[in-house]
C-alpha cells in the first residue's frame, strides 16, 4: 500500500520529472512512507532532500529559544523555498497536542520571523513554480484524535485517497473532471451565499478564480475554493465541526462579519484561542471560501486535511489568501473552519440555488 501511495504522490500529485529537486518534510514516524517516496523519486531521476523532525522538537525550541533564535531564519530553509521544484509535507504526528502549552508570545514572534518564507511559499505555489503536496501518514496519535484504532485509521486514510482503487490516479482524474464543471460555473458568478439553520453569510467573488483541488496539492483532496473579495463578506456563520489549531481544540464557533471584517465571535469551546488569534495581523479577514466534495470522508477526525474535504460541508479560512485565487489578504496564519451543509444547507449564486443538503444541483 505504501508503494502505491508513493507512486501516486510522485507521479500524480507532484508530477515529478527527471532533474527536478524535491524536498520532503515530516517526522521520523513517517520513515516507511519516506523510504518509498524516495525510491519512486530516485527512479524518476529526481534529486531528493528531506527533513525529519523528532518528538516535541518545536515545543523544545519555543520553550528554550532566546529572542535571537526565535528571529533566526535558516538560510537553507529559505534557499529550499526559493529554488526547489517540489515540496512534500507528510503529516505524521507523535502527539497532536504537544504544542498546546507553548508560550503564545514566543510562538507569535516565531510566526512573524517565518513570514518571509511563508510569503515566498504562497507566491511560488500560486504560479506553480513550486509544486507542493500535503498528505498524511497514519500514526497512533492521529488515530486517537480521530477516535479510531490505528488499523481503522489506516483504512480511513487510504480510502480517502482512493488507494483501494485498481488505478488511484484514474480515480483522481475523474474527480478533476467532475469538479471542473463546478469551477467553470462558479467562475462566472459574482455573489455567493452560504445558508444553513445557523448561518447566513454572503460575499462577492467576481473576477476571483475558483480552484479545482483535485489531489495535486493535497492528498486526499476533493474541494473547490477561492478567495472572497475581502471587504464584501457580510453576515454570520456557525462552524459546528471541531477543529484543532496550534494544539488547542475549538468547537462551535460563530463569527459575525461586517464589510469583510470579523467584528465579534463566540465559541462553545476554545474562545481564549480565538481571542489571541484575532489580534494577529490579517486574521479578521477571510482568505478562503470553499466547498468540500470528497464523499469518501463522512466523519470528522480533528485533522483539517481531511475534515475540510468532507462531502457535504463548506469551510471558510481566516487569514492568508491563496494568491492563485486573486485573494489579497496577508497574514501569518491561515485557519480553516468547517460547517455541515447536509441538513438544510444551501448555496446560492447570483440568486440561483445551486446546492442543497450537501449536494450540487448544477
């Protein structure tokens, strides 16, 4: 299965070619998948470098680092982001909460220091001069967070990625074709409205670009997304799915928005984190609006890579825009929040109902 997974990542997701440079970033737990990706990439003639972090590495750094260390940006990291052709991030957590008690002031300072590299990343992924893919290697910590055994979680991950299919790449090409129809329709729209029993929010997207997320940037994928015109978002939205951000669990978030800016917020759990996040530059504006289309994913796992793709859900992200959409908001953060649309949810485009109860009507 890992050979099949690696083949999909190297040949479909990243479309690697001989002579290109690939950088892999993960933890030491993902060594079995890194080994197979390395094998497949070397066979293609690709130059491969990697970084594998150890347990609690970031927690140790934030706890022990002095200011000059928090402000330091590795020249090799910057060079990689500026010059490599492809970037593969394999999520393989030891403990998804190990950063939960990190000093917020020091973490914020570190985020600001890394902003230059983040902006290079967003610029290069926007024009595809840097091909990137984010994927998951099943670990016990991720399985526990999802409320599954490791065996169950492995099956969940592989099914979401279409790895049980005889030809996973062919399945993702089908996804690409079906979502292109939706993207073509939405790219002609102006005013979009998301409604469900606890939400009513609208925004303009005229001349913004809807992206067909078909598994090349995320594996798994299954969503269409764009960046709203920043100052046009109006209304309120309730996000009912739980999410873990910076090691903290947040649930039942309601945002009230005027002229694009989040003016007030509530949360059934984790409001203190929201209070801190909304102090960050650019965090009160939205960088993304999206619709999840992967119907192989029908439960939350507290892992945004999967949860934002849930078929029959929508999500909105505060913070940094994806520049390939035409979005202009800049921020050190990008935080996706998700809500279910299968029970009374509607999407209206220019006064036409195009989606109801978790399914497109177009």
